[in-house]
C-alpha cells in the first residue's frame, strides 16, 4: 500500500501527541476561572458594537436589534460546537489542532494560519479604532501616533506572564461590562423619568418609519456587518491550554454567551434607540459612534466623554486578547509542524515570546496603514476581517461534524455536548452562505472571490511544507 502524505502526517501526529503535551506544558496554566469568564464576556464587546453599529443603524434602523439577536444565536451555536471539542481536548492551538486531528492535516494547517491572519486583522481594526477614540478628545493628534503608543504598551503586556495578561484583560473587560450595564440602567432612568411629551420613548422603535424602516432587506443586507461584532467570542477556545480548570470554566463562559448577547447588544441598542429616534442621528459613517452621539445629543457632555473612555478600553481589551490569541495559535501551529519549531520556545514565565514578537511585527503594519490612509483604515480592515471570520466559523462547524462522527464510531460520550447537532451545524453553514451572498451584493464581492484564492495560496504553501517534511 502506498502511503500518501496525509497518512504519514496522521501517523506523525499520533506519535507526536506525547511530545505535544510536554511542549504545551511549557505554557503555564495561570488563567483562573474569573479570568476566563471576563475574557469570554469582554471578547463580545468591541468596535463591532460600539463603532460598527453606526453604519448598521443607518441601513437597518431599529431592526438592528433583531439582527444582533439572530447573529447572536448563530454565534452561540458555534460556541457550543467549539466548546464540546475543547473541553475534551484543552490544548494549545484550539480548533486548529482539532481540525488537524479529526479532519485532515491540511484542514488544521488552513484553520490555524487563517485564524492567525484574521486575528492580525482584528487586532489592526481595534488598534485603528483606538486612534479614532483618542481623536474625539484631541483631534490634532495624528492617528498613527496613538496607534504606535498603544502598540508598544499591549505588546509589552503580552511579553510578561500569562497571569499578568489575565489580570490586565480582567480589568479591561470588567470596565466595559460594568459600563454597558450602567449605561442600560442610566438609559432606563432617562426613559422612565422623561416628561409626558418628551421625544425619549420606547415608541421611537416603531414610530419613525416602523421597526423595519427600509424593509426587511435593510436588515438582511446588514447581517454580514453584524457578524463582525461576534468575531471575538471564539477566543475562549484559545485559553483552554492555560486555564486552571478548563472542564469547569469553559462551559460556564460559553453558556453565558446568550445572556451577553441579550444584555450587551439587544438591551443596550433598544434603549439607545428609544432615547433618540434612529433617523435623527447624523452618524456620517463608521468613524462615528452612536453611543457617544446619543448622549451628546441629550446634552450630557460629561457622559459622552466617560463613554468614549469606556469604548477606548473596549477596543484595547479586544486588541489585547487578539495579541494573546495570535501568539497561542502560532504556538499551536508550531506544535503541529505547520510553523517553524523555534516558535515553540518559551521564557521562564511560559510566554511563547517568539510567537508574540512575530505577531506584533505584522500588527505594526497597522501603524503604517494609519499613517498613509487614516480615513479608510477602519472600513478596509473590517471588511477583510469579516471574510476571514466567515471561513473560521465554517471550519469550526465542519470540524465539529467530523469530531461527532469519530465520537459516534468509538461510542463515547462527551461532557459538554453541542446543541441540536447536526441540525445546528447545517443551520450555521446556511447562515454563512447567506453572509457570503450578502457580501457579494453589497459591493464586497472581491472579499468573497479572494477566499478560494487565499485557500489555494495556503494549499500551495502546505504542499511545499509537506514535500520538505517527506524528504
């Protein structure tokens, strides 16, 4: 029988599992349960909610609330699928490792490198947003200077111990979680204490052109952009190898996703759009945050400044998490033999410092982007990130189908089973197909066309790496 490269890689993978577990032990399990919970919550709150929602409100009106509920359900189903797998195998590389093991070596190679590239783009997106929030206070400061400053700070944090990363992300995430809840309570107070003939009213959700002011199409064609808001939730999977008790903390964090969606997205946007009618907001584009503009319009300038600070910490939190995810995925790829072995080196604190530095070097391109094209930087990065994110989620749900097939063959049970599988898997894939269609219709066909090209590029690189390995 002739052994193909896939056969050789599979045997090699099985033999290397002991070495992998020893290498993974170099990563310190310094993330406590409270770190995991807040990282899970914080990953769902970033520019997708605070900044990207401006563009969606213009197109969808109050129906944006329903859009976030739909996308949140899809995100929750994906998280349960991912959760079932990583609770059974909490290793570095997360779903790249799982795709490698249960699907094929190329699937693991593709998933890992695609995730790494996407999170580079996400980190650049958040870093670009930080510059825009700084300019809310000091418009004279060039965007690239703010980007450079926070780039140095966050890179430094990620080169210290994982516990310090966990603490920094815990407090950054706590600020925005408390802020969103406080903002909801403050908004409710304004609504219930408003005078009888005031413009602040829940009726604003349906009296200015209806709940669907541009028809259902207005919402339908925004689903691709709404999807971007949930791009950080799968970060929980990247913490598995460094969590103290992943079998307890990860299911807890994943099960809270549905409540986070209801509170952070549905409730906050419903209250904000009740305070000020959607068609009275002069949003002007992606660079305007509806959260800041609404409170400014109500005359609470101090609240707008406070909220801008909170949004700033939200973007920094997602960027901080993105840097962490980048380095751990790269570490997992090196364990699989899909990235250079020197990336497996860790310092005494268990930090894969070469992975952090390589990721940081590419994120530095964001400084150049903000120097040469500051006005268009955020929109370009968001559109490209959505394309990569769609591929990541598709790979997760297909890998889960492969995983369930193996579980069924071996007649074993998992401790945290996904909901409604395999129906939920096909529902997710259908939603992803709709998102690709929307991207084509909304002028981003180039991003969709680039997907098979990007897949082909990675396949060529994979085969080149394969030929070197066989020799």
